[in-house]
């Protein structure tokens, strides 16, 4: 048995029935709610803003795992802290003063995560790895749900796992994009601790069952 955490991405939820879908995650074996915040600038798409995030926060009973795909995320650190966010993840590519941003997230009382685009090498985190609670490895280019998984991700996770061990760091490894029941065992085997899943959960016939199956993933 492993203790993989599942973080369903609400980007794939039915926004006409948002409360219902948040409650579905509450009642499931998911560990966290994954919130994708896009600004139409860092990524080509706009997802949802503060009124929707506030609604999710009001109904969610599990920790909020918030993935900011926005430029200059420092502007909103306090806002997300006030909303009760547990994990705030910013993109390496959006933060010229990443170390400062990480410290500001922690000072605001949240756990601190950094996301890497598919082209960004894990070695670039060497100098901040020991300050992090989570590294989010993007397995698609951020901006949209429902894209296909990039296979090179396995190797990135393996290298990151090695770095974490070498540096005696405690950051969790989260994978996001195109995650499904088929690639989950290989991702866990490579060293992933948290799996984000949008389409494979919410587009399935029984999302709660799919979350349970993902959470029970093992590898031989
Ligand atoms: C993509 C987002 C993901 C996305 C995952 O930019 O960060 O969290 O919602 O969706 P699927 O699982 O459909 O790839
Ligand atoms: Zn995400």
C-alpha cells in the first residue's frame, strides 16, 4: 500500500453544479481540492476568479491546493491566505525573485509550492528545494484540461526524487496534466506523491469511484 494523495482538478467540474462537484470531492477519497487559476497572460486561457474561488473555499472540507498560472503572483499571496488556502503553488517561469516569493507564501501562513513547465529542468530548483513543501511537475503545457500526458515526465520525476533525497529535502512531488488510471502506477513508481486529475475524474462515469481507484493505485 502506498499513500499517494489524489487532488481532483475542479477545472473539469461542472460549473453549473459547482457546489455539487465540490461536495463530491469532499465525500471522496481525495486528499486535496486542486484549484487552477489562469490569467490569460502567463497561459493563454482564463479559468475562474475570486468569486468562484470563494465559493469553492466555502464548500470545500479538504485542504485547498492552489496552482497559480499567473504573472507576478506575489500580488495575490495575501488574498489566497485570507481565503484559507493550504498550499500555494507558483510557476518557476513566472517568478524572477522566486526565493522571495517562497518566503512570502510561508510568511502568510501557507505551504509553498513551485511548478515547472515541461521544458523547465528540475535542476533549476537546486537552490530553493530545501525551502519547498511541494514541487509540481507539469506533464502538459499549462492552460487547459484534457491534454495528453508528456512521457518525458517520468524521467523528470525520477531525477527530482533523486535530488530530494540527495539534498535531504522534504518537498512532495505532484504531477499535473493528463493523469489517468493507466499512467498513475508508473508515476508513483517514478516517485510521485500527489496526482492531480481533472478530466479522468470528472469525465468518468463515476467520479468518486475513479478517485478511489486512483487513490488505491499500486505498482509491482
Ligand atoms: C492544466 C492544469 C491542470 C488541469 C488538469 O493547466 O494545471 O490542473 O486541470 O486537467 P487534466 O487532468 O484534464 O489534464
Ligand atoms: Zn493544475
